C-alpha cells in the first residue's frame, strides 16, 4: 500500500486550495487593515508547487537579509505559515503599528518582535478562520517565532520538515502593502497534502 | 546569484567535488542544515555536501547528500573518484543552528542539533575525525571551501567572518 | 480605582492595553504568561482579568481553570485570535465571562471591563 502522503495531488485538489487560500488571504488582509486602522491592499495571490531545492527563492534567495514570522499549523492537518519582510520593511511595519514616525525602528528588540508577532497572529488567525469555515477542519497555529537572518537559514528547518515526505511544496503567496507607506510583505502558506485533500474533499461534499 | 564563475553553489542535498586552482564550493544561508567539507591536501581535492536531514531511514535515494548518514560515505566516494584518499581526508563541518527557541515552533527548528549529532556519528562510523567545526548557535551561516587549499571560511549574517 | 490584570505574552499587546486602560482611569497589573498571571492574581487581587488564549508555557485556557480554582468568583475575559472558536467555547464553559477577538477596538475592551466590574 502506497503512502498516501506520497501520492501526487490532483488538479482538483490544487484548484480547491487555490480558491480557499485566495479567500483566506483576502480575509488575512482585512484583519491587518483593521489592526493598522488603514486600508492594506493585496497583490495577486499565487498558488503553485515549488521544488524544495528552489524554495529559498520565495524569500529572495538564500542569503537575502530577511525578517520573518513563523507559525506551525497543527490540529486536523499540519502545515507552515511564514510572513516574510525585508528588514527595513519590517521596521516600517512596526512604526505603523506603534504609531511612530517612519524611521523610528532600527532593530528588533522584544517590543518590536512582539509587534511583528501580533501582525502575524492577526493575519494567520483570519486566514485559518476562512480555511476552517470552508472545510470544517480544526486548525491551530503556534505562537509566533520572529527571526531576522539570512532567508535560507530561516527557512531550511521548514524545508527539512517537508523534505521528509516530499521534494516539492505547495505554496500560496501574496504581496501586501499600502501606497503611502511601503510595507510590502509576503505571506507564505505551506500546507501538508492532508490539509489540501481535506479542503478538496469538503468542497466536493458541499 | 552573483557568485564569481569559479564559485559553485552546493544546493540543498547536493554533493560537489572540485580540484580547480581557484574553485570555491559554497553553501549559502545555512540554518539547521550542515555543510560537510572534506579536503585531501596531497591530491588537492575538496568536496562539500549540503546536509538537510539527519537520517535517510533506509529510503532509496536519488540524493544521498540530503541525509547525514548517507552524505558522509557518498562524499568519501566522490572524493575517491576524483583522486582523493580516504585516509588523508581532513573533515570540517559548519551549520546546525537553531534559529528560534520560541516554544511551540522549536520542534522543527531543533533539527539542526540532530543534524550535527547525526553527521558526527556517521563520521565516527566511517572512521573519520572532525578537524574543526563551527556548529550550533542561533545564527545563519554561509560556508565557503577553497578547493585547492581546503580553507573553510564561515560568514554569519551578522557579518562576522572567520576561518576554520 | 478598579484594578485590572492583563495577561499576554506579546509586549506590544500589553503596552497597548495598559495604555488604553490607564488613560481611562484603571489601575493595571501586567503578566506575560500563565504562571506569572496566577502569581500576580494571588498577590494583587485584581477586580478582573484580561487573559490571552495563545501563550507559551501555560496557555490561557489552563490559566483560566487555575484562576477559577484559586478564586471561583474570578472575573475573566479571554483575548483570542480569529479562528479559536472551539477554545473560546471551552473557556466560557470553564467560567470566562466574555471574549474579545483581536485585533480589538478600544470601545470593545472598555465595555468588557465595565461589564466585568459592574
């Protein structure tokens, strides 16, 4: 009997994931807009499969200076969520959330890390709410882990976790930001095949 | 990547061997991953593996470099094919950081410690001794290996540079 | 002056909530995890508690149950992220008076506090 984790995802699985995660991203941005008290626009939401070998390119390449907030997903299915920013943009986002003038934040101390973590909590929570409402699955996110380092170093443990059962990863990513103040970030979600199949199944049942 | 032409990037799970005068092998942005570096000073051959996980758990492999237990012997084999001799190999390892201690996320991030332990025990099994290491901690590393001299240089993101 | 205990692992959330409550004339005590919360509750005997659900070490639900054991009359409102409905239901069953979903607005926090100490 083949390991179900190793079976490739079908086109309809991927389609279901694209639709639900697109709605989840839109909801996540609503959460962020509410938190910051201003309209945050989202870019194109892209869903694709990426070879694990190339996954660091999603963060700008292995040596790119990166501030990231990581969440482990657990519950009825597993997965990973990562919010990725260029460090200067992360500082900018902290300034916005704290109501400070641009350029105030220059490094990530405890307070700044908790701001980025809270932004992640809100976006991740809204995203998961959409997934849960659509699929009936119960999904939980870990407390945020805020990191600032080379992109490859931040993400390689996540890649290792996925590599145990696969050579590629399904991602959904979008950019978000405002026109006035540049807070462009990337929101990456890497679901396990179980999560995608769960969504796909619940949509067929609906 | 804007690396000079004589630099070869050793990607996740890859193994590369080189003997060119100015060749450099490099693992970029290692967190929990481990750069396994071999050098034969007589044959002037160097080899590098970019280890991602501790154990292959008996799986059939397309990329033995991915796992500590298979990368150690596979890199010996690749070095031997390029004219190196196992008894002359100098071994250096770098990487295996734990990038975050945040409690519930730290499960997957503790893989770096397992990678280091598995690499060392595979080296012991192969009868190879570690000449130098820069492992653990919580900072990312870029590791460069000069093929001809065998010099290993580690850069961390917080801009410190040192040789092993 | 009513005394309020704020429990959240995120320094940013403690800062924001403390500022809001202090500006509205409340006395505020902060704790950053469940264990600290229990300790602060015993020590300072607050009139009510705002308790985050997702915290490392001891989570909010566990802390709530302990608080209610120490003081069966403890008045607690849970602070929750979106998508934690099942935990919220558990918390309400375990004696929480109310819950507030993050990101919360000031009026909602003040209303919850007034209701608890009324």
